[in-house]
């Protein structure tokens, strides 16, 4: 039943930012591997807020998250749209049925997410600031309307010929009365032209929310009360030379401040955010290409705190489950117990086991997904002396250094992350650095010593994923260096036509609850990748 498989490029990034606010000019292009743009960006931050008592036990501070999301959005929107490659096992009956619609307003203007979280906290819905898109038809209608107003010369024409429905046909333009209580939006002589952005504000939807799969059906509507209305006159960008003609039509006075050329050139952003979730200092956000957005379903979130008293969220995980077409993915962003003393790795192993035990997405657990990526500040250290570690670093002997890595040993012994895999550690340890410096902390003995270690890691589990890159990035914002892993993931796409044909038995084909033997279903066993599809009721 699998018609073909998509190749999706997935970029996963992790960074412990040490509670530091990013500067406005922070360049994260290398962290996001912008030289070869991905289709999906999964980004995790640890210590997005300082881990002090106020942030751990008090109200959650999401102000740094807003700034990080702005920087991520601005960076990703520089990427041009690209077509997704796929390999075909059987020619789809209608390739266009798998082609996303860029004109579906429900894809861009709304997001609801299901959560299955211990804390039942708020989840940040989609917050995409989109500019209005104008077509030639919109412009002609606008100027035709302006010409009629100008030729009438009085407000009575507006009252008798203007209706809200007619204005709605202009899509992003709305005429509002100076009187806020007006119900019919009747335009008077002192009206003003305003712009309605096709976007959503941060609605602060509380758990639980409506399922994501309602979006393609057009069920979720954005109430008008949540739409942003901004006066054109407040922006300097919306201007035309006074009295300038357009195709023989004199510009009406109330349109003289509009830059229609800018409207026509406006394009939608290449990437949209589908979900963001914060638990104290752990923050996970996922962005996808706009063309892929409508194929993401079954979005769920689960948080597990393993910090203070074993349940507080200063340490723990934020996990997201979702399906891309018919392939389930799971992403786990974690911050595990710190410490470089002997035996501290056992506490981190216990954190991993607890996260596995307590992470649930309705009836699914982490291992119930086909493609799983676990990343974050895992805090595993090196069982080597400070002097030995510095000697290997100076000689760039990464393989010898990795022999003393706690996580590498745990992977080999199967005590933690049994069956998981990681790329080769061919870069320097990512922790601990002096702030805004290339020096490891402790080079000055008076300031104390901290043995460098690969604390920031990215692991994967499951078939159908191929690691392309695994590297660290030179950013000096905190005492950690960010790490990025790029995967090529296979995504199965089923033919809904064939599936419906297989399940659509008519009454004539069913007798006494049994399927007539002459009903033949042609399934190719080579295309069935899971035995569960063979479990048909007889």
C-alpha cells in the first residue's frame, strides 16, 4: 500500500544557552546548516532562562522564547522554497493529490495541538506574522471601487453601494467606521483604510486543544476578534506619489498612501512553525517547509520533570510526537542531571529510564515511533583526568578521547540508550568554555577547573534515517557550543485510493459477516513493511 517514499532532510540542533538572552544580531545560519537547507528543523534549547529558584518554582518566563523564535523565523525565511524529492514504488494515480495547496488559509492561520503532558501546561500555538498577498484581481477591484467613490462625490453613494460582503472580496482590505460600535461598517466621509493581517496572535490556547488533523478539513476558524488590524497610515512603507495615475485611473485620495507594488511582490514565508513547548529552561520548537505543513498530523506533546524532588522541571524532557504523512516521528529534547564525579553517570541513566517510563502520547510511548531522535544537554562526561583530556584536545585525538566518554561506554554496554546510535565525535568537546572566549574554563587554576566534555549530544533510533552531518558550531554566547545533526529520513506515503478500495466492501460482498471468497485484494507483499497490515479479520 506504500505508493512511494519521500526523502525529508531533517536538521536537529541543540544548544545550552546558559540563561543568556540572544543579541539582536545573533547569526545562527551555521547552526541551522543554511548552506544545505532542510525540510524540517527541530531545535532544542536548554537553560533558555537562568535556573534560579524564581524560575524553577515560580511562574514560567517565556520572554526569552519569543526572542529566540523571532531570530529563528528571520533566519529560516531567507531560504527559498524547494521541491521535495521522492522515490516511487508505483506510479500514483494522481500526483496532484499529494501536492500541497499553498492557498489553503487554514494551513497558515491556525494551529491546534494535542498534548499529553504530566504538567498539562500551555503550549505555544502557531504565531506566524504573514503579510497580505494581493492579486491583480484584488488591485483592479480596489481601484474600480475607488473610481466609483471618486465619481460619486458624496457619502450617500458609499452608504447605498458599499457592503461588508463587497469589501470582503478585497480580502485583506477593510474599511472601518470611526464609530467602534457600528455594526454594518457604513463608510462615512471621514473613513480610514486599514489593513487586516492574515495572521494569528498568541492566543494562549490551554491544554487540551483540538486535533491537528482538523486543519486540512477547514474546521478550525479564526475568530475576527483575534485578527490584527493595523492602520495603513501608521506605516511609512505604504505610500504612492500623490495624484499618480494607474492605467488611466486617477488614484483616489484615500489610496494615495498605499504602495501597491509592495503588496504584489509580497510572498509568504518559506517555513512555518508547527509547535513550540517550554518547560522551565527546556525549550523545543519545530519548523517545517510550508509545502510540508498540511501533511503533518497527530501532533502531541509530553513533558517529564526529573529535577528537584524527582519531578521539578529544571531537569527533564520535552517530547513531541507527530506523523509526517504515514510515518510517526518522535523528538525528545532533554537536560539530564549534571556532575562529573564518579557515579554521576548512573543518575543520568536513571533520568533516561524515567523519561522513557513517564513519556506518553495518549496510548503511545517513545518506542512506538518509527523514527526517534533524542538530543540535548545529556551531561555525560569523560572518565579521564583534566591533564589527559587537555592533551588529547591539543593533539586533536578525538578517537582516543572518545574512549573515555561515559555515553559511548553506556551505548556499548546497553545500559542506557540500548540500540541507539550516534555519529562520530570528530570535533572538540562542547563544554565548558569561558564566556565569549575560545578558552576552556579552568585554564587559569585560580578560577577553578572543569574537565571538558561532550555534554551536548544527538542520538537516533529506528530504521529509515541516514546521518549526513554531525558537528558543532562556533558560537560564544554561553559556556556550551551548539551541536547540529542532519538526517535524511524516509517518509512513507500511502495511496488513500488503494486503501479505500481495499476497505470498501459493499453489502453484496458480505454474507453473514464473512467476506465472500471471490473478493480478491491485490496487495504486493514487497510493499508491506510492517506485519501488522497482514492482520486482516477473516
